[in-house]
């Protein structure tokens, strides 16, 4: 199985990575088409920033941002994932053409999400989550981050399946950067096999995260800005590809596509 590349389409004015460059629907659609041209297998469309400290937007505003973009990109034949914590937005997005629901809260932010996903019968990305953006880093404490994340993801799977979601719908995301300090992120990246041992496809979302921006920066120094983290992101894509995860979620598609080509070429030469 080849690792899929999920390209990020942020329809937000306050994303940590692109600062609203594609907030207008026409710009977001054009960006999505560009990512497809670079080799993206899936486009992940989101209208609510989940960067640390971000405040939530209304349901109406989230729908206004994402539905026109999903509808237009879907008409082009793109495979669309909707990045949302709201069951109502997930339902509307599937109606508009999305075929994957990517929920950073793993169903914890909206108790109706399990019902919607079960009814839609689409793949559902369940991320490890401990709270909304404004408070999540207050919960970045673990006895053993790998064991704790795997246990909490297992608990989510059990709960979701008890609510009617089929196990074969579930894709797991260890939640890089969400209630995680740099050391936690590196431990999870080094032990992707433990997450995979839970028996589900795994999505890796390290792209442009702060722990990558801290590489090579003196203690106490300012992390490199998000746009300067794509080379490091591509390196994590190599790690994910070697681990044969289901997919990587990235902002810069072309570098990760090339990184996976390297992995495949090396594998073919063995």
C-alpha cells in the first residue's frame, strides 16, 4: 500500500501556517486545484483554525466558509475530506461531496458526530485530543506518551463503535502538536508502529508544526516560521512512508510527493 498525500486547504483567516492566503472561496478552490496538480490524493478542507489559542467560530460561519469550496472541488473530481469537529458541518459537507470526515476531537467535541458518521458510512479520521485550542496545551502531561495516546485512541474506538460506527471506517491520528510538547511529538514519530499496532490505518499530521520549527534553534530562541518548515516536514514524510502509514496530511504537497517517491524507489531496489 502506498502512503497517500492529503493536501491542506485552509479556508480560514487565522491559520498558523498560511495566515488566510486562501480565505476567499475562489482562492481556496484555486489552491486546491494547485495541490491536485502537485500530486495530492485527497484535499482536506477546513474552515476553523485549531492552532493553539484559537477561538471557535460559529456553526453558520464554518458552513459559509467550507461548503462552497467542497462543492466546487468535488465537482472537479477531487477526493475531499472535511476537517471539522461539528456533526452538522460534517453532514452538510458529505452532502456537498466530501467522502472523508477528519475530526481533530475524535468525536469528543460533538456527541452527535458518531451518529452522523455512522449514517454517512464514510471513513472517519479520529485524532487524539484532550481539549479545544485555547486549553489543550494545559493537558500536555503523560506518564508514557506513546502508551497513553494508544490507550486513549483505543477508548475512542470502543466508544464510537458502540455508537454504530463501523471499525473499518476508522483512521487514527496520534495528534501531533495537540496537547503535546516537542518531546511528546518526537516520541510518537519514533513509535508510529505502536499506533499502527492498534489495527487501523494511521494518518500523520506533522506538517509545519512548531516542534519542527524548533530544530537547530538555540534554547529559548524563536522557532523558525511555518513556511520554513517544509524540508523538515518532508523528512517526517519519509519516516511515515517507511512506516507504511495510510496517509500524511501536509501543506506543501510537492515536497512530500517527492519524499514518498524516494521511499518507493528505495523499496523497489531492495
